[in-house]
C-alpha cells in the first residue's frame, strides 16, 4: 500500500443538537460586563460585543468557527463608531 504525502483536509461539521451555540457573558473584576456573545463549546461564534468598565461598547464583530470574519467595529469612549475593519477569511 502506498501512502499519500498529501495532508488530509478536515471537513467543517455542522453543530449537532448538543453543540448548539449558547449565550456567554464575561465580566470585569468589578462585575460589569466585559464581553458577550455565543459559543459552541469554548469556540466563539456569531455576533460578539466588548464593553469598557463604564458600560460603553468598545468593539463588536462576528466569528465563524472561532475566526473573526466580516466587519469589525471599534468605538470611541463615547460609544460612537471610530473605525470599521473588514476581516477576510484566512485560508485553512
């Protein structure tokens, strides 16, 4: 039998019912919300937001299988849009 030197490609599997995205909230030490979004296991997925200790939004964007994708928005200290960055998917 001859072994191929090509690496096997991994298929991205759809989540099973047990792997559905669950809401997740992470807190600053003072108890205010630092980040919130959804995770499948430990992997971030979907829309996420990060907040400063005063409650203003600092950043937001989407994850796809744990990788940043699409538009990511950074906000100034007043909560106004400061910058929008487009994250392109990286080749796997």
